[in-house]
C-alpha cells in the first residue's frame, strides 16, 4: 500500500452516467491484482472530505483504469477531470480474486456498476473459459467494456432477457454442471444475497466482491464491518479482509 499522486490521462464516457478514468502509474500498474481497490481523494478542496473507494477496472501498460457511476458530488468531480490533472490515491488496497484455484470455467456475474472489477479479471484469467452474465435496470446500465462471452438481463427487458441477472444465471446453470466452474460476482447487496443463497444451495465455488462505504480503506477506522458466517461474535472488514470474500465466509 502506498500513498501517491497519479496523472490523469483520459476520462471517457461509456454510458450516460458511467465513466472510465485512466491514470498513469507504472508502479501501481505492476502491483494491482484483480478485485483490489484504490481510495481516491476526489477533490482538491476539503469537500467531499472522505476519499472514495474504486475497484481497479483494467490495466493498460502503465495506466490504471477505474470505472464509476456518477451519483454524487465526489464522482461528479472525477468525471470532470482533464488529462494532466493529478489525483491523490492510496493503493493497492484489499484482497483480490483468487484465480489459482482448480477450475476450468470462470462464470462472471455482475449487476450494474458491479461490472467494474471484471475487465482486469477477464484479462488475468489466461487459459480459462469465461462466460459473463450482466444485469441492470435497463440497457443504459449495461457496460461490456473488456468482457467476454456476455449474456445480459435487464429489469425492463430493454436489452437481453427480462429479469434479474441471478435468474439469468440460474436459467443457464444446467449447462455448467459437468464442468469445473467458479463464480466471480459483484453488485448491489440484494443481488449478492440472492446469488449467495443459490451458490450455497448448489454447492458451487464462488467469490463475491462486496460494496461498502469506507473511510480509511485499510482497517484503522473499523467502519466497514461484515458479519463472519463462521463466528457470530466476530466481524470481518470489507477494506482489509475483503472486498472479495468466499461466499461461505460472510453474511450478506
């Protein structure tokens, strides 16, 4: 973990409210693992006061990339950045996805902006078959940047199957029963909760990247607890013990 300043190289609008920020950092580009995150100071002023956590989305040579949804003052500030602007960040933080386990087929399941960690994961899954299930409220929430073999679902049916992404995955589940699969998922907590129940019920190996408000980003403030499923008296921290957890280890 280091505190450093990085130079913005580009800010691209992928959808009406979704942006891709690229920053130059040779050191961080060699250290980030898929699923880890950075805590970014989004403004040069004292407001917003707290840094914002963003999953590492992709790495392109010396550039590190972050995908984000504009929904407040902090992310609006980021979307207005120009090439050459400097960002103060703490990174790399947290624990990423484990890709060294025994599986042949990676199943990626993402809801909305939960797609953010998966371009880099897809790139790192060398030699593995990859199938990606994406879900959103409508077609404007679906981003396929950096992904492979994408199957989509939307709540309003404007793109792909009408319904939730967990229902979509469940409908395809029989296709994977004779394969060694591992599920990698990220999205809103209600989606992860339903998916977790499905994976546990089907005894499917999987990891989930959890979303949580954070202050420090590395465990000092104790502000991002998640219940430990193995011990009701203890909690894990999303920033330090996660944000990626095995589906068996936490209560969503």
